[in-house]
C-alpha cells in the first residue's frame, strides 16, 4: 500500500511542482505591474491548478489510502494528510472553481488599482495613512477616511457573491459553510478558536477600556474637540487596528534618513539568516499600478523567495520589512531534504509568528540603539514610551482581530444578513468608537482580507501569541537572559541557529501543535502574550 502511495505521489509532484511555480510567478508579475493582461494570465494558471486539485479520481485514490489505515511511515502519512486536505477543499464543481477564481481576480485588481480622490487629488494608501495620522483638520480627516472606504462600495456586491459561491462549494462537500470547511482542512476548529477569542476578550477588555480613555483624552486635546465628538476618522488609522500615537515617542525620526532595505539585510545577516539573495529578487518600492500592501512569496519551494513592499523611510515600513523578511527566512530555510509537500511552514500562523516577532523590533529601543546607533541616554529616555507604544499597538490590534474573526464567521454563516449593521455592531462592541450617525455603507468590504483571504485573519492573532512564546523561549532558554522586555537579538548567531534547526527546518513535517511543543517545550499558550502586553502601563 505504501509503495502504491509513493507512485501516486510521484505523479502528483511531477504535475504540481512546475504548475505551482507558474502560478506564483504570474501572481508576482501581476501584483508588480497591475496590468489586466498579467492578472488574466495569473487567473488562468490558478484555474489550471484548481482544476487539478478538483480531480475526482485523484481524490478517490487519496481517500482510499487515507481510510485504509495501512500508511504507517510517518513522513508518508503526513504527506498524505496534507495533500488529501488540499484536494478535499477543491472537490466541488470545476465551473464553480473557475467562477470563484475569476471573481477573486477581478476584485483584487480593483483593490490594486483603485485610488480614491480627495479634493480632486488621487491618493495612495500611504498618503491616506499619512493624512489620517498627521492632519488636525477635521474636514480633511473625515473626507479622507470616507474616501478610504469607497472601495467597499465598489466591491461589496462582488464580495457577497464570492462568499455565496464559496459556501456553495463547501456545502457540496458536506460542510456547513466555507468558513467551517477552511478551519477543519487547516487543522483548526471553530470551537477552539471561539474559546481562545473569548479568553482574549476577557484578558484585554478592561485594559483596552482604560487605554481607549487615554486615547480619547489625547485626541481631544490634539484635535481641539470634546471627547464626545470623536469619530472613527480621528483615530489615525483607517480601521483603528493600530491605535493613535498617544505616547511621546517619534520613532519615524530614527528611520527617516535610513536605508530600510539595508537595515533589514544587516539585521538578518547578523543573526546568521542571510537574505542577500531574497533582497535581489524582491520588489520593494512604489510603482504606478503596483499592489500597495506587502507580502512574501515562496516561488518554488527550492529557495526562490521574494518580497513585495512599498518602502517609505518610517517605522511602519521598517516593521513591515522585518515582518516580511521573517516570512522569507522561514520559507528559505525549510529543509530541502523534505518532500515537496512538506517544504512549507507548519501552518499559516507559524510563519506569521516569526514575521511578527521580528516586526516588533522596529519599536524596540535596544534594537534601535544597536542597529541605528542612538546614544544609551536616548535609548533609556524612550524605553518606557516604546514599551507603552507597543502595548497600545498590541491591545488595539487584539480588539480589531476580534471584529474580523467574528464578522467573518457570521458573514459566512449568513451572507444575506445586514452586513453593514453587523460590522458596526462588532466595531462598537470590541473597538469602542462611535458609528457615524446615519452611516449605512459596506465599510467591511473595504478591508481587502474580507474579500480575498477568507478564514485567515484569526491566524494573525494566533501568530502574535506564538511570537511572544518564541521570543520568551529564545531569550530565556537559548540566550539564558532574563531581560524579556529589552532583548533584540542583534548580532547573535545563536538565534538564527535555533530558528533554523529547531523551527524552520521541520517545515510541515509535524502538525503546528506538535511543532510548537517540539520547539518550545509546551503547547500554544496566551500566557506569554499576556505577560508582555496585558499589563498596566510601564512607568
């Protein structure tokens, strides 16, 4: 039976390896150019790969092996489990698959190429972010925030249609809806996630309430308006997912004259995780029509890893670069000895954890001190404010993820409900801003993840929990340090060695929960995240 499975896997790899590379390269090219023809080519390859994964005869054979209980070799069994899940998620009608991919591509192109106008001027996402953060003009803030939501009106009907198409496919396979199916086939379940998010809500609710009062006090003074007049466009972020900069620390000034790409390279190379080759293949600066956000892509599972960014010399993009190249070193350093299917991360949130752990360092005074060269005196002066700032960012983000997770779960449960109402109900409950009076727009659809990355966003929060767990483990067990507030790993090759040998190299050989136990000695827990961020302000 195992010999027969090996034969089937050889057939699978001969097809999927080159096809996956074509899909990834075409997507990379389309996201850089923004051209309709490139997006069409990317969609065509995605359709081809989805047709392969929807092959009913191949799935029948995989199911036979899985149900036989005769595959005892642990590596073969793991390959079978993961490949089975890939095919299981794609067993609905090929025409339906094609419709989903074409509609997704159409929506993505709209997000990539749309530039809202304020006072006749087209604005990029970076420009919108800058206005919301720095302007004190109430009219400009309101108009810019509302303009940032216009894409929601443009794509909302298509997004609802896409949700229904995904649900249709999932129900054909016996699942309640697409959200439930996605969790199960990614080795998660809604019961555990609900429990985790309820626990996080209990952990963060009181602390965030106090923090929100601090934000309101600050913004009231900054904008010269009463606290009762504060609206969503006053919180310095399109979705209030990061929180306003209420503490007296301007980290942007440390990065404004820096080469962000070079700093990133210097840091990762210094911990023995070389990224020279990745930098060369990446696309890191703004271009007309280019995808405006950031991502990392493993093109071929053989070392061709690339990053897309839109770098500006500020703290946000320093953090983003550390984040994306965290993904990149993970992808690059999975053991090449593993079979193709296992040459990837254990789970999407395990790679998010690595990215988040590194991304946090852009706000770490010790990191800034060692990488940029500020004085020890200045490092000490900004230490408390930096800790408070990161705590604010984390608590605010945890409340935002509550909205995303619960909205998405409910949307897939019933896409015909009043989603505009549901969105603002959750925003007011978990993030605490006021809904603008009379507003009834599909603001939920202006978040690209709702449309294009279904059943994904909760993994960012799991990633934050694991980032804290890994950070504390490396600090205390690998570096034998008790300074869990200030460690930055700068120039310490032992960090890279640990990550390469006891985390990255395993790829997807083990399920995510087994990998975490193997690498840190305990199961995923919220306690280290709580220790770092769910505390009173640092004095």
